[in-house]
């Protein structure tokens, strides 16, 4: 493991943040559709929406479900405040009937879906939302925002942690993405195996472990690098991580060990040829008797760079930009489609559009993962509701009658991810672009 | 212009949202550096930080500044609440002295920088933050998050609106990005010339015009497409936009004009070969006497697709995924570096790291844009503070003594962008990758 980067107890203590309405994180057209459907009576038709991806982002072998717990938060907080309803009324976005309907809105339906950390493939029904059309359609935008973002980050993170093997990955990309996306990214990366994050709000809100020591500015602030190192070690202890590439790396390593002693926790290299530098720094540390001092590398790392450093004497990877931008796939292409709705007599009718290249499959779905005798995944089996089970059941209840029933601790999602990833054929670990490693069988 | 997509007054009425603390949208190491610097006294050294990019995202000819007003909001809201300080104390992230310092934190320094909507290039000093090291360093993460995200979106959006010419671009990417990033993206796109957004919170919070009518689910909800169109026209009027590609486009267009009459506002095509379909639909609309009915296209558009549709009879472009992901450049590579700080005797000393490939230039900067006699930009002139002016001054005061002085309405930023983009050599409009169209002269 890494030396502690910054003080703190080993068990973070999340605090529940203030509930904030998520109701306007919504596309305008959800409310115009709602208005028309309330007016003609179809808004009360029982409906089934499905959240899924027609394909994985190109070249990806598997995807990782994330954002489930955030989506449950968003559903609970999907209430229109008086101020919000007044805004919609004043701007004439909706008519009076719709404004009154929204003022008492509360999702009362059912949601089931893949739990957080689970692996997913093409056409996996990540969420199935059942309720009236009116109550289910308005959730579309915020559910897609959360899933498209969080799964993109977790899917990239999983490739990185798999490439890193036993070595810890540290998420430090907050500054490269929207300030709230950063909090969600830190959380999603943790689900997919990252050891910790730099993001303090992710620790406060979700209990993700954090770490951090110093930047180049801290060295530049001081008259000499030695002054900076002395100050840092005085403040954070000899177990801290010293950043050694502000001026000359070899000199900084020598100074660092002189200042902190051979018990120096770690050094961090943030520029240059990291493999070459890691070898040099490791040798220098050993020659100085600092055999337990770790070498941490950072600087535009991604899964390929991490894999390329496998044979270098590196003890941990800090990952920023490439993690928070999904390593080239910053969004997941997930959609939210009406797949069934009631007729006038209450009979459920499967529905699907026939648009070119965007056809969907009607009907409420279930999903199982078929495994071989050794427990390796063979197929993602998506069936219409009611078909016989074929493999491990992938879908769990999340909301029943408007009440959230799918809560779980973040570490449960993290453990599920490791377990589920372990079921994949080993080729899934290869970084080259390819087809999904597990084919999806689905009704069509 | 587009027909109205949804009801609403022409002047949106923003409402100030609840102030929320931004103080924990911060990397852990900002606070560990702070603690060490407070302990050794260097935290009180006068310091200058600069926010800039060493280069534009690869192939980009220019960048667009966005997020300025959001950054001012974030600075004002950068206060540690009692709950936040207690969290930092309980988790031992900072020591007691630092916790007390944070409890009364309030930025008291000066900030100047490029105003929102301005064009920027390599080494443009987008922000110059002056204060003590302690008060300026802690703003690093949140300022970078805002600038790296919002400039990435605005820079992509500007290419799209330039490619679209007089035809309006409509932002509809909320579902493809983090739910709060979506709000900021809608705002940044508007700064860079988008006509409107689908995002309701962007309207409420920032006054960005919104529009929206219906999705495929609305058609599928009804027993027939005609039922859906009748319902929509009853609710939103004949000036609405009907989505015509759920089943058969030609049939939908015919039905739409029958239902709404030749005064139908617009039809939207969301799949297939858009150029071919636009020609067919235009011809069909004309044959039905619906000469004023507009044709709106959506479906994974980006600046290249928009340019490719220039000769097609299209009246507006809806842009989603590619806008909110920065059209391949989802982040801007901006950094926040200490460039000068006081010595023990108070003398300001320029500072810069010498890391491989990441060297920076010490000293507080100014910037001007040198123009030729016709008003076309020739060079970005970055100088050390105090050098003579050479062109149009690019830097304005934003915060003075901790008080925000750089507020402006969103439309002022939007107008500035058009004006500033108009100064660029016309080659800047080309979409091919290339070097920055205006070279930066800077001290080094």
C-alpha cells in the first residue's frame, strides 16, 4: 500500500449533504410533453421506460455501471419547490394545470436495474422505470446525465485499475473537469477500484478516502527546495510524499532523504520519462538506504501508460485528465426509451421506434449473465419480462412504490465491481480496441 | 430565426440560486500545503498565481474564454461552513491552527483576467490572482475546474456556431454529461453563440433561452402518430416543432401538415442521412404549401456535420453529445501556477519550475492583442507587468480587495465573443487541425 498522503483516520466519515431539488436538471421538452399528455389523458397511461446503451463506446470490451446511488438520490430529490414552479409558471413553460401537477410531484412507481459496480454490455437494461408516463418521463434527463457520466468514468477507471494490478491508482483529476462532475468522478473511480482521490467533497459527501501533500507552488514559495521539504516534513511527518521534480530530481531526492531520513514515505515524479526516472530514483533511494520509500508517478497517465510502467519500480499511479474524461470516451451513449405502455383498456403494449439506425426493442426486460462451469461469463441474456432465468440474475429492485429500496454502502459497490470483473474472460483486460468480450442475446 | 419551441417570454428571468459553499471542491493537497505554509510563516508571503494554458488543445486554432462569471460566484462562495470545518478537523485533514484559519477564510486579494467570451491563445494569462500564498493557493482547484470545463465547451461551441453561419444552433446535450456540468455547458454554449438550450436550470439560473417540444416517447405513447401530433398541436399550437422520424418520415410530414396546417412551425429529423432527408422533406413541405415550416436536424451533429449540411435546406441544428464533450477536446489543459512571490524582505521574486516539458515563465503578466489597420489580429502579446501596451488590452479587473468588480450580464459576454471572433484571420474558421491562428509573443 501507499504511505499515507495527508493525515486522516482510515475510516472517512461521510456527512449527508443538504437535499437540493434536482427537478430542473431537466430538458424543456420533458415538460411540454408532460403538458400535452396531461391534457389528452395519456399522461396517466402505465408506462415502462428502459435505460440502456445500443452499443458500448467504440472499441470497449465491457462497461461498468456507476451512478446508481446518485440516481436514487436524484429521484428522491426530484421535487419542484415553490420557487421552481413559480419560475415555470412565470416563464410560461407550462400551463396552470401542469404547474399544479408538478407542485405535488413525487415519483410513485417502481425502478429496478443493475446494481452499482456491475459490468454491463450492449442492450443491458441498466434501469427499468415503471410508472405513469407523466411521472416516468420527467426523470429522463437527470437519470441519463448521471448514468452517462458516471458509467463513462467508472468504465475508464476499471481499465486503469486492472492495468495497475496490485499497485494503487489515485484519482487527481478534479481540476480537469466541471467542479461537481469532479466529485462524481472521484466516487465512480473508487467504485472501479481506485484507492483514493484528491477531492475533499467526495470524502465529505461519499466517504471516498482522500490524500494529498504538495504541489510545485509549495516548493517555489520557499527560498530553497530544502526549506520547502523541511516545512512539509515538520507539518506532515516523515511519512509524507515529497514532490521531487521542481528543479533537479536527483538533488531533490538526496535533499528529501537528508531532511526526512530513510523513513521518507514517498517521492512523486510528475514530468519527464517516467519509466527511466523511476528506475533512477529507485536506485538512488536504495543507495541512500531509503528502501521503503515509495515512488509515485503522475503526469497524464492513462491505462496504456500504466501498463507501460508495469516493469518499472513504481509503487502508485496518480491519474487525472484521462480519468475524468473517460480515457477518450467521456460519455456512454446511454438512452432512455419508452418500451411499453398501456392501451385505453389497460393492456400493456410493447412499443419501439423504427428510426434509421436507432431502432429499439419494445417490452419490459430482464437480464441474466450466463456463466460456464468455472464461473466465466459466456453471454449477457436479455429477455422479455417473464422468460425463464438463464444465469446469474443481474437486476435488483431499486425503488418500490416510490420508496427507495436499493441503498447500499459505497464499499459494497466497489466489492461487487471486483467480483463481477473477475467473471470476465481474461481477454477483457487487453487494452486494444475490440468487440464486447461477452455477447448480448436479446429479443429483436 | 427558429419558430418558438415551447412557450415562454422572449426575456428569461433568472433567479439567484441559493448560495452554496464551494470550499470543499478542492484538492486535499491545497490544505496540506496551506497547513505547512501557515506553520512556517510563508503562507503570508504576497504571491501571484497565473491561470493559463501552455498550448491550445491539439489542432485548435483558437480558444474561447468561459466560466469567468461562474468563477466569480465560486470565489464569493468560497467560505468554509461550520460543518465543513468540523469535518476537516474530525478527519484530521488539517491541524487546529489551519482549521481556525479556514473558518474565517475570505479571499481578500485581487484578480484580473480575460473577460468572458474573449478569444485566447497559448500562454494567454486568463487569470492573474494576487494575494497571500495561503489565500490564493486554496482557490486553485475550483478555478481550474470551472475554466477547464467551460472554456472547453465554449471553444467547441464557437466552431459550431461559426460553421452554422446564420442558422441557429440549439444546445441539447444535457443528458450526455454530468447533470451540473450540463447547466454550465448550456451557459458556455450560449456565450459562444448558441441560440438556446434544452436545459431548464440554465434558464432559471442564468437566463439562457430554452426550447423543447417532444421526443419519440410522446409519439409511442399514443395509439397513432396522428393522435400524438393532434395532442401536441392542441397543447403547444401550430407553431410547434413535430418530430417526424418515429415511423415513416414522409407519412409523418403529411400527417403533420394535415394536423397543424401549413402554418406548422417546424419538423425535426433525428436520424438517417440528414442532408438527403432535409431535401426530401423540404420538397414535400413546399408541395404541401408549408413554405414557412422550418426543417430542424439533430443526431450526433458536430462542427463538421454542420458544415457538411451548409447546402442542405436546413433551418436549425440541434447539438448534443459533441457539444458537451468539447467535440473531442473535453478539457482545456489550463494550469494555475505560482509565478511570483515575496521574499522575506517583501521584494517580489519571479518563480518558475524547471520540470521537463512543463517549464513555466515567472512574473506577473499583462496581455494585449496587436491588430492590423483593418482590425485583424496579428499577435497575442504577453508581457511582464509594467511593459508598454501593444494593442488592445485584454485584461480587466475582476476582484479588487476581495470584492467582485467584474460582473456583467450574460449577453455582454456573448456579444464580446462575436466581436472578438470577428477580429481573427478568416483561416480561424477552417475546421482542419492547425496551429493557433494568432501567435503568442511571450517572455521566456
